[in-house]
C-alpha cells in the first residue's frame, strides 16, 4: 500500500505513520512544515502543501502517486473552518482531479446523522466544529471516490488497549485511544467492504449497555 497521510504530525497522525511503516506500507506525509514532517521515522517521502489549496494538494498527489489517502487533519476555534472543511474539501477535490480513488477521512461522532444521539454538552462545546466536519463529510460523499468516513468518539492518549472497534451505526458513543483508532483506520483502509460507509470508532468497553442490538463492523485481517 502506498498511502499519503495528511495530519501526520498530529497525535493520531503520528500513530498512523508508525503503524503504517510497521506494516511494511510505503508511507508518505504532506503538510505545511516539511521540517516537522521529516522528523517522522520510516517515511518514504514528504510533500510541502497548503492543505487549503486544491492545486497545492494535487501537486503532492501527482508527485508522490499514492494509492490511498488518509486525512487526519483537524482544527479548533477559528481554524476549524479552514482546516476541517476547506482543507478536507481540497483533499477530496485533488483526489478526484488526480484519480486517487481511495480516500479515508477522519471526522467525529456527533457529525451528520450521529448528531441526534450526541449529548447536549458536546453540542454546546464544539457544535460549530461539528457543523464544518459534517459539511466536509457531505462533500466527500458526493465525490466519485472510494471513500470511507470514520467518526471516532472521545480521543484519549496512552497505550493501545486492543479494544478499538468500528460500528456501522450512528447511535454509538464512547471513547477510544488514539493508538487504537490508528489501527482501525489502517485496517478500514485495507478493507474493501468499508468503501462507501460512515463508521463510528470507539473502545468496545466504553459502549453503553443500551441499545443492545449494536454490532461491530467486520474488518479484514491486519495487513
């Protein structure tokens, strides 16, 4: 797998790079700061891009020729619109223009149809960010790509638990370690059945007891 990771220097992105390299994949990274990107161990190449500019992103795709893209970018406050919506949309549009069909976008629980199951506290805290992430999801879903959207629950740091799981169900809520999320993202990228699906990602031990009919999405064996 030749995969290009956006957001590789973030707390989830670093796990993606480490785990992708450990799988023997050819891992490329792209972002604004090549110096920080070059510090990542095992990468096969770096592209300096303005993630808000489709032409800049397309230049990276044409130069690196990845088979797949993972977008793990994200912002907070005033940066959310620029990064979460404009940035993700630029990645989507560049993928279409450059015929890189496989795109996995990291979003968030409480976006799209999962918002109806989110707590009022979450909506009050980050409602505007969830709005822009939802619009980026919609933009990707409308594109002629082999897309997957993964919505993680509350993110935690620390050692992986091995209890991360994906669910094809917007009612899911819970927490997940970033290291476990990275594993799920890479597994989903390698699972053709995940194409065209919006999946929730949480630690199975944090799932509420109800509703009782929630079942895990079956992933391909780790590669």
